[in-house]
């Protein structure tokens, strides 16, 4: 990973700000990524914070990073009332929420009765003009669980909404059987990280995620 170091001038000294991709750092509307402490210290002069990094990829991932939004959206469902076959992926480890969300939105375009409101809400999310968000997969939410102390610390410093002990909707279908994939999706209970299958019509919190490079 290429390190970018910014020398931020202060009145009495120079503060070295690490701009490398790092879990807990803040993603801002101007594309900069800085530690939460530095963002807070900038006060009103800082660009708007839109998310916190919860995972960072390596060379094979082109050094991509997974960003979690600073707020929950309303409780909502996977499908409003109709169970259906779906091509959404079922594995519990991949960071494939963006692909799953695209699949749900495509299936919705083919059948309006599906009404995948969680994917619709996450896909339409806009934070300070930043778009491209998605409904996270189980693997993506579990990255938050893995790094929960660092992520929670940054959210608290930003005055953002904690993920506490909510049940969060994922874009991952329950792949235990053909029947469960037809009827159930996975939710993650934060921060302990229990993965549970829930009827697609049950309402749970939505927290948008996005991938940046």
C-alpha cells in the first residue's frame, strides 16, 4: 500500500497525519481519509464526514476499503410480502453486498411485487453528495464485529450513531436449503456478531456500506 503522509501545520508544531487506508479512519466528501482525531480537530473547516473504514483490502483487492455510513436508516424488510427465488449469493464471508444489492434491484425491475426496500433504501442513500452505497452482506457486517472497538471509538468521536445491539438487515440470502433461500434472509445482531435467519418480511435496521478504491 502506498503511504500518503500529510504535514498539517499548526501554530506551534507540525502534526503528522497518516492518510493511509486504516480501519477506523474517516472517509470525507472531498475523498480524503483521515484519523477521526484529526477530523475532529479541524472543526468547522473539515470536509463533511460520511463514513468510517471498517475493513481494508490488500494488493489483490487494489487496496480497496469498506466504508460504513454514520447513521442507520429506518427499519425495513428484505421483500415486502412475496417470497421468491433469488440469485442473491448466500455465503457468509464474502464482501459481496454491492453485487447482492444490484441483483435485488434487478429482480425488482423484473417483478415490482418483490419490493426489496432494504436494498432500495441503501442504494438510494446520499451522504453529502456521496452516492454508490449498498445493503451490506453478512461478511461485511462481520468485518465491523471483528473491528468493533476501533469502529465504535471513531463513531463516538464523530458523534455518529453507534451500532449498539441492533439487528441489521443484510443482502445475503439464507442458503441452508432451497426452502430457506426462498423464504429467509440473514441478519446480524451487533456487536456480538450472531448471524440469524429471518423471514424476508421481518423489519430490521439498515446501515449503508460502500467500497472505495
